[in-house]
């Protein structure tokens, strides 16, 4: 586990303690979230999907435990066409932090398959610590049908 990830975890647990949070953490396989976690009214997938080899299985795993709303923050291709771009490269093995970029149309279709419909979306700039700059991210709000 790298030092940057450890700092994020430590920051989370510091905020958890200082705010007397009752939130629970789960460290495990995103592709097979256990039913013992329970069912959630709202699930947030924040800047995770593009780093996974199989975004659809991860979304299906989260959707299975989501009662009403999924919020997805991600980079995406701005088109309603159902398309995906493979971002990995054997020529640049150190750039293994993004595997796939999906289009808005692909997210719309996949979420529909999972029983959700996109109700809104916004585009914002967020600080990217990896590149020490701002990065464009999209927030997709999807409601269970």
C-alpha cells in the first residue's frame, strides 16, 4: 500500500473521530460487496470507476445494495453515443491509474440495465493531487426506476 493512500485513510479516520461519525468502513472487493453491509438509500461512487478493470461489474455490485440513488463522480466522454475508450498502454506501464473512459451514453445505458435512470449531471473542476492541477469531473445522479 502506498504512502499517499495511507495519508487518505488516516485523514478519513481523523475526521471520523473528530466528528464522532458513526459511519463504518469496508475494505474489500468492490466487485462482490457483501449483503451484510446492508441496503443504502444513497450510494456514492467517487472517482473510482475509471481506475477499475471492470466498471460495469463494480456498478452492478453497488446497485445491488442501493435502494434509491446512485451518485457517480468520474471523468467521461461527452457524447450520448455508447462508447468506451481504453486508456491503458503497454508502452507506458507507469500510467496504470486509468483503464477506461466511458461516454455519458454508455453510463446512461449501463445504469438503465441496472434499474436506474440518470436524472441530472453536472461538470466541475476538482483538484487532482496526482498531476497537481485541476481536473474536469462529472457528477451523475441516477435514481432507481
